[in-house]
C-alpha cells in the first residue's frame, strides 16, 4: 500500500472518530459530573466533552500521523 493510500485511510478513520466523538459529548459531560469538582478526571472528561475541542483533537491526531507517514516537512506544508 502506498503512503498516500495509508494517509487517506488515517484521514477517514480520524473523521469517523471525530463524528462519533461529537455524538458522545453529552455522555462525556455526564461522566465528568460524577467526579469531584476540580479533580484531574473531572477536568479530563470535561475537556473531552467540549464540542469545540473534538475536531481540533482529531485534527491534531491526523497531523501527527501525517508527519509520521510523510515526514515533518510535508505535514507542515499541508498545515
């Protein structure tokens, strides 16, 4: 498999994960409320439950994967 095909699969997987993560935001916020106020777990689940964070998180996963597959120069150029 060529690196471009692998990169397309990684992009597709990241997009699917981002969409699924979007639908889980409410449940993640609910989980965050079960932990004590200010705890690491509460902050972590609260962060994952923010809609604004979802696509940024998965975009960064894609860019890190991109840099491993194609190299840092190609990833920075793509960005």
